[in-house]
């Protein structure tokens, strides 16, 4: 059982020694009663059971209430965190929803989706249809994707209020998006109401990404890209919110973060900042 070490949280800075050998996990095992908040050694508290995404470690003793916080343990090092990606099958009829560092289910994380995770598929006419998520056996969830042709899967996963050590509490929200069909379709943008969004631009052989917040470009945003060969790289946006181009073809994944100095209350808990994480999955064909 991992419990808070007083020497590690006295100054709000957690000791990294509690991080497991395989990169920082998506969560840290703790014991707690339903509806309680338990401070973690990594600095983030365990949310109530009503949280959108929770994980539990395999082979845990059935009589214990062990949970994994399916979020950013060690928020200061988000490159080691896990993110919500919607990964479509080749025929576009179904998609997997994974919580991972890349586009594959993470064998170390057993994903459970709760009711507050909401996904939709938008057709060419702009109509949004809600999607139903089902737990699968390979550490992911699955959903049917109604319709055919050009579509956009989008949604929100609100993980609730969290806090790192003595830092200010924040609301953590994921914004997954996946384009089915033409990755560069200008109608695939979610519009000005999206708190943050990654838009794929360019063409096959010269793929780039634009980061916008409520429709406005975000300069100097770090965009983490999963390349078609599985390698990962980082790039920054320019004054127009655009990244450098990538010559590869195939399936891309990307994620970025956008923080707002916007406070409020969620689940009866006050917060002083909202942290948004946007993801994108696209398929890019061979350049013509």
C-alpha cells in the first residue's frame, strides 16, 4: 500500500522514488473508503468514486478497496502521464477508448469508464449522436460508431477536482477527438465553443497540427505526437498556433494541454484552475 510520506509532502514536492520502474503510472494504489479523499504520495488526491475514469491494479486482493487514480500521477511530468484516445477500427464501424501514453491499451491500467464520460459522433450534416461505451477485456472500452463516411468522434471526460500537495486545486478535463475520413476536412473542427482542440492541417506527406482554444490559436503550446511507426516526438506551435510538418503517412495521435485561470466548484469541491488536455487521432493516406 502506498501512503503519504510526511517528508515528501511537507513542501508540496513529492519524492519521485515512489514512482514505479516502468514510467510513472496512470495511478497510484491507495486504500480508502467510498466517498473519501486520500492524499497520495505523488501529490494528487484520490477523487470520489463518482469520478469519470478510475483504474484498479490487476491481481489486487478482492477484500481490499484498492484504486488507481486514472490520471496524471506526477502532474509536473506530464510526458509520463496517460491520456484518453479514441482509436477507430480500420472499417470505422467501432472504436476503442484507451487510457494510455500512445494509441495502444496499457496492460498496466485496467480502465473503467463511468457515466460522466460522454462521447459523440458527428456526421457530415453536423448532427451529434451519443455513443455507448462498453468495457472490454484488453484494458480499454469499445463503442459502436454509427453512420458512414466522414465523421468526427468527440467528447469530454471530467475527472473532477484534484490537488498536488499544497498547490492550488484544479479541475482536470480530457477532450478526446478522432476524425474518420479526410483528416484535413475543414468541417472537422469542433468550433469556437471547444475549450481546446487540436486541428490537423496540411496534406499527406506534410501533416501539421494547429492548437486552438475557443477558436483562437494558441502560441507556444507543446504538442506531443505519436507517429505512425509508434515513435513519439514533441513540437511547439508558432504564433499562428501551428506546428512543424511531418512527412509520414498512416495513423497519427497527438495531445496537448491548455490551462485556464478559471475557478469554480465541481462535486462540492472548489477549484482555482481548469486544466484541459486535448487529444486527436487521424489516419493520413499516401501522398498523391
